[in-house]
């Protein structure tokens, strides 16, 4: 039986090795990060804060967590960092516990407009007993409508404004929302799960510097980390965030991946800027090329994207579900996505697809490769060649991109340690 699992992992790795990975929430980790997963850290507990643990045997783990916190503060130029949340949703739940009470109202971006389910009733915000009001959203700009928000905020009197989304093409108006929040004694939370690596690489504004009271984020989308999360803030909110994380929503905090995270923060300090610049260049190039080929790429008005993401309206091609399946057949892996005019009821076949270029960028691809990827997509969707033929071309194309770049030591991306 165990050999069956090993075989499935090998097959999965081979599939990824010869595919084009474009899911906007995923990335690769370096070998140095992965080696941490295999360490004894993954068998241990370290409940509590550094130096104040509830179990013995933590002295080396303490040192790793201390380093992880220091690196995080340096990277994001913040006073306070908690690196214990084991995922983005858990970080959001902790932030809701720290900054709201049951029955409070928050402003969230709706899911069709790009918001994450954890900002909504069905997930973390709902579990905290929060009432949700959706921001007015400017579809042309693919951004929060600040004036419209100001108009309703006075009456609604939310306790918290949540910014940051899962479909995020734009710089979001943190400063402006903060100004509105201050007038009604509300706080601002920015969920940077998608753009954390772009913030670290200084191509996306740092929400804390723009006035957000708290930033939550997962560490594995544009950032180079394992699948976990963090919370950043000012020192004055540190105590309540610590309490909300532990004992609130985290007991053990997955220490092997904590060690991996520390290494990924070092990689970000060293390579983050070069990587993030290339990510945005690549996203724009892919968007422009698809647009020129006749696809309905959202956001012509603002150069299509300011992040790692692109959104394409594929209704004319049968919708997001059909298009994603067709692309998967040739080895192009991406996801269907709701677009602002969709009802959440059609989440199984929404209008759009979402594309992220962060992972192919970490594999070393540049603008030239973005043109190739657009052509592969076009050949597939317009049936210019047989699927097997395109599959073969993609396998060939991938052969030159097999190592994880922007790392202290480049290594095979799919090697099993
Ligand atoms: C991905 C995402 C999350 C959830 O992160 P997980 O680590 O998957 O729990 C939260 N918020 C936003 C905006 C996201 O895109």
C-alpha cells in the first residue's frame, strides 16, 4: 500500500515537471526549504511564545522561531510579526478574533469581485459571528470604489475594513480606506495572501506603511515559503494578536514548515526584488499577448495587471470550467474563476479563468516564454493543432525549465529529497 502512495507522488511530480503551472495561489519551494520538512522539527510541539513554551526540548526551535520573526520584521519593516498561523484562513480567523466582536459588521470584497471566502459568511468571518457588507466595486477599474464606500460607511459603521483579495489585479486603496476608517473609529485589515512576495519584492505597496492596522497573509503564493501564514502589525496590537493565535486558533504550529519559512524569508531578502519585478513584467506580457490574440483579458484600461495575475472572460469559449479542462488536457494548469458580474451560484462554471505567473517565473521564465505560453493557450482553445501535438510541444518547452531559481542553490524543482 505504501508503495502505491509513493507511485502516485512520482506520477504527480512527472505531471508537474512537464506541465505549465499557472495557478495563481501556488509556487515552488527551494531545496533548502524542502529539506526542513524532513527534519525532526516536524515531530515536535512548541506551544506558546519563544522562550515561554509549555513543553521542554524547545531550545533550538526557539532560536529558529526567533530568527523567523526577526527576518519577517526586517523584510516588511514592521514592529510586530507572528509567524505561527498554519494557513491564511487561520491567520484571518485570528485577526477577526483580535479586532472584532461577534455581531460587529465588516466590509469585505465579495467573492465574484475577487474577495476570499474567509472574509465572508461561509468561512472565518461567519464563524466569528460577523455581519458582512460588500464594498461597492468598480468593475472597469477592478478595484474598490472609494467614494461609494465612504457614502455607505457612515451609516453602516463597520468595525473593520478588510482589503486584499484572491483575484487581485490592482493596488488596492489602503490609504483612502484608512482615512474613512479613522473617521468612524474602525480598523483596516489587509489580507496579502496573494501579493506577499510582491510586497517583499517592493513592487506592491506595503499595506502597513499605507495605514493598515493589521496584515494577514499566507506564505506560499507569490512568497517563497511552505504552506503556512503570518500576521504583521504594530507593537501595540501584538498582545491581542498573540492571544488570538495561541491559544485562540493554533496549538502546535508545524515546526518543520516554520524552519522552511525562515529560509524562504532569507531568500526573499536576497532575491525578492529581482523576482517580483520579473513576475509583474511576465504577467503584463502574457496579458498583452493574449489580448492581441483576441482574448477578453480584463483591465485594458490599467495595463491588465499590477500583480502576478491575469483574468480572462471566456464566456464565448463555453465558460471557465470548459476552458480550464481543455487546457489541462494539454498540460496547462490553471483555475476557473468567478468574475464580478457572476452570481456565486455559478461557481462551478463561472465566466472566467485566472492565471498566475509567479511559479513559472520562479522556474526562470521571462517575457519570451510568456509569448510561447499565450500561443500554447491559443492553439489549444482555437483547436489549431491536435491536443497530443500541443502536449508534446509543451513537454519539450518545459525541458529547459527544471530548476528553482531565486534560491541560494538552484536545484531540480521536482526532486524527491
Ligand atoms: C489563499 C487565500 C487565503 C487562504 O489561505 P490558505 O493558506 O489557503 O488558508 C486567504 N485569503 C486570501 C485573500 C487568499 O487568496
